C-alpha cells in the first residue's frame, strides 16, 4: 500500500516537471518568435476572494491585477490581464508603459521580464523534481521491507 503512494507521488512529480518544461518551451519560443512592443497600464482590477463581514470587505482580502493594452501589428488595440494577482499595488500605475512580447496571433502575451516568462516553469519543474525524489525514496524504502 505504501509503495503505491510512492508511485503516485512520482507520477504527480513527472506531470509537474513535464508541465514546467512545456511552459518553459512556450516562453522560450515566445522570446524567439514573438513581437516586442510596449503596453500601457490601463486599469487595476480588484479581486475579493475573502469572506465578507457584516461591516464590509476586509481590506487585506483584496488583491490587485493589472490590465495592459497594446496595439498589434494590424493596428488593433488588444487588452490583457497580468498573470499574477497581488495583495499590494504594483510599481506600475495607470498610464505607465512596460515592454511586452506577444505571439503574432495574439494567443499569448507576457511582460518582457524573467519573472513573467520563467517563474512558473521553474517552480513547476522544481516541485515536480522534489515529488519525484520523495516518491522514489518511498518506493526504495518499502522495496526492502517486503
């Protein structure tokens, strides 16, 4: 029974590592073939996922997400939201510009920064590697107990 948990953990780890590599390849391809331009911050959206009390929303339950707008090569304006939400206001304010990379078909847009391009793949790959290590240790431990 315990050995099967090791196999399950290894499968989850391999899935996470594979997802991380896939996301890394998407970012790498976007950097190579994407179109670089500037986007302007046009809005800051508030999210409240917390519990509402009788007196209203708790201030620390509010998270913020930036909305960017850029003009693609055809001249059409395109809006997209940042990937991450934060409990703190960003350094960027409405009207500020940031460098972005977007897919020619407007499928994917990313801020041209290490954080936005590679943070998710690195974390996913690392978590997958850790799960694989723990899963293999469980399997090896119970291999000799039987």
